[in-house]
C-alpha cells in the first residue's frame, strides 16, 4: 500500500495532479482555490505540494485528489496513477 503513495510522489508533479482534477494553474502556478470561494487565484502549486494563501489549505497531490474526487487517499492515489498511465502491477 505504501508503494502507491511513493509512486505518486515520485512520478506525478503537483500541477499534473491538479490538472487531472480540474484545477488549472497559470504559468506562475497560481489557481483558484477549490477549498473556499475564491475570486482571485490564491492557491499556489509547487512541485510537490500546494498551499492556499487565502484559507491556508495545504497538502500533496493525493490530498488534493482525495478532496476533489471524494475518494479516500488510497483510492485517490490509485486514481492519479491510472489517469497518468503510471500504474504498475497490483500495488
């Protein structure tokens, strides 16, 4: 089970995970925050995590995917791996 989370962390950049979940960032990595009613981009997507300067939400790709899809973290990780074609074996 741990290997699924490691694989997401090693192979899926935060921006790609956000895009898969419907969050589009500008060239600077800023996006509208899905955690609160955001009218100007306050969510910053870094290489390995996100942070909202408005509501202070933060986490990694799995956290974001879990929130946006309503899946538990393990299933959100599997979802990201499947969407990127990264899934290998029956982890």
